[in-house]
């Protein structure tokens, strides 16, 4: 019995020693883990501080140890998104600055011209029948140009802010285009240019906002007439399987290939001097592009200098 007790006590002492050793090892491991965790936290804090102070140019500069690879990937993604957002904001700021500069320039031209005509009239020309009516007509035309510019500015502002509401419905193509072409024929006749439209099947219909689309057709046809010195402008309708393709084709001066991708930018003009001499706000094609894209399609352009241009887009049937 006594021997059994001694064995039991001896085993207990051994067990306690083992427990002590294990506890000691555990505390050491915990301390080591704590130190390692502290190092990792310091490393993360350093990365965050460097990001805050804009010390990184690329996400590749963000490096954590292997145990934190998932966190490193997440931080890199957040950093890249922030860089993309900043880049986008800078681009918007630049576009805004350029837009304001362009608007200021476009407004200044007709205002100064009108001011010049009025000052000349007040200086005595108002009593000269040879010039007074001429100057008044010129001033009137510039007020019309100014009004058109302001209307286009309102349109493009509403489109880009998402405030322009579209009213989609089916409408008949033939009577719609016939009315638009007849409205613009006097403009073509003044230049001695043919404006042709071949009637299509009476019941052919498309789906869209007829009022907004009228802006598109008027702009494209007016441009075709303005930049055609001789020849003709054609409005062509092609009935396809699920859509209708509209083509405005001219025999005008054409557009060099390197400029074709930029002609839909706000205020962009291939030939600035010529563009102003024939009128226009520099916003018509940008507005047309937005309206057509709101219909789930796009405007395509094919052109060759000296041979003419062809603008086209499709609408759903």
C-alpha cells in the first residue's frame, strides 16, 4: 500500500513537472506569437502611413510577409482603386476646365461681334441706309447663334447629368423623315445642292424618342449641307431584319481619318475657321452622339477628303 502511494506521488510529481514544462513552453510560444504579431501590426501601420502620405506610385511597392498575403492583396486592390478614382477625378477636372474655357471663348465671339455692330451704329452708322440694315441683320444673326449655343449648352448639360428624360414610342419612319427633309430643303436650295430622300414603305416603324431623334437628323443633315459645296445630300433608309439603318450621305469636303474619332467631342472642329464661318455651336455632334447612344446604338462615320462623308446609325423596329 505504501509502495503504491510512493509510486502515485512519484507519478504526480512527474505529471506536475510535465505540466510546468508545457505551460512554460506555452507562455514562451505566446510571447513569441505576440512579438510576431506586433511586428506584423507595425508593418501594416507603416504601409498604411506610406499610402496616406502618397509615397507609393504603384501597388507593386506594397509588400507584406507571407503570412499576410491575403491582406496584402486586399490592400493592393484598395490602393489601385483609389489611384483609379483619383485619376478619373483629375480627368474630370481637366475636362471641366477645358469646357469652361471653350464655353467662355464661344460666348465671347458673338457677344463682342454684336457689341461692335451696336457701337458702330451708335457712332453714326445708324443714319447711313447703306450700312444700318446690314449691321442690324448681322447683329440679329449673331444673337441667333448665341441663342443656339445656349440651348445646346443646356441640352448637353442635361444629357451628361442624366436629367434629360427620353420618351420612347413607335413612330412611322416615312412621314417623320419627309417632314424633316422638307423643312431643310430651303437650306440646301440656297447653296444649289440637291437634298434627296427616297420614300420607304408607309407602315415601317421604329422605336425611339422622335423629338430627340429629330435633333440628330437635323444636325446631321445640316452639317452635310454646310460642308458640301456642290453635289447632293442623300437621306437613305435601309430596312434590316431587326432594325432600320439610317444614312446621311454627302458629296462634301470629307473628314481626314485622323480626325474622325474626335468629331463627336464637345467644341471640336476639324477646321475651326471654316466651321465658324458656316455657323454651328460645336456641340451638335456631341449631342447627337449622346441621344443615339441613349437608344442603345451608335453613330458610325465613313469619310474621305474630297469625296464626302457618310454618317449612319440604327434604330430598333
